[in-house]
C-alpha cells in the first residue's frame, strides 16, 4: 500500500544504489479495470472514489526507469491513492503492462528486469471478468 511504499522508498533505493551503479528505478501504480463491478461508475464515485483520491485507472507509469534515486523517492512520496469497488485489484494486468510497454517504461534490452509489487489486497484472477463479458485473455500489447 502507498503508506508502506512511502516509508520504505528510500530504503529500497539506498539498498539498490549500494549494490550497483548500473541500476534504473521507476514507479508505477495500479487500481483495477475502470469499469463496473471493479470500480463504481456512477458520476460522483468516478470523480471522487474516496476522500482525496485520484480517478481509478488500470495502470499508471508515474516514473519511467532512470538512475535518479531522489526522483524515485519524490515520485512515491507525491503519489495519492485511488479506490476500487471490489476487494481484488488489477495487479496482474498492471504487471503485464509494466513488462510489455518496453519503451514507455524504459527497459534496457539486455538488463535484468525486476518488478517489486506492493499491495494491500489480492489480485484478480483469470475469469473474474466474465461477469462483464471479458472472456478473452490479455492481448499482451501495451495500452499506456
């Protein structure tokens, strides 16, 4: 969750910087598919899913990969939460976007890619979208 990420952001970046000078850090966040029943879609709840929250979204790449650890920490500390309606979150959809959106994320072609996922809820699983008619698997394309 965001409070824990804020608390540990500098620990994470300091640990990585202490291991190597050849690193890149980035930051993205996820909520859920922005449609019912995953998020509330009535006008008031779409604009204000919770007090002080931003609009719900599937995945947001807030900071493409860079070697600026201070910017990584600042981006996390400036982030705000959003809200969804059901308990599971769109973790796996976000991970796919982080993996396949190579240019937007800033992946280097020969680098080891590591995603650190922090969440306060379980992830949706295959089949959760059937109630919406989402029966095809993820297309594996970038949708940022």
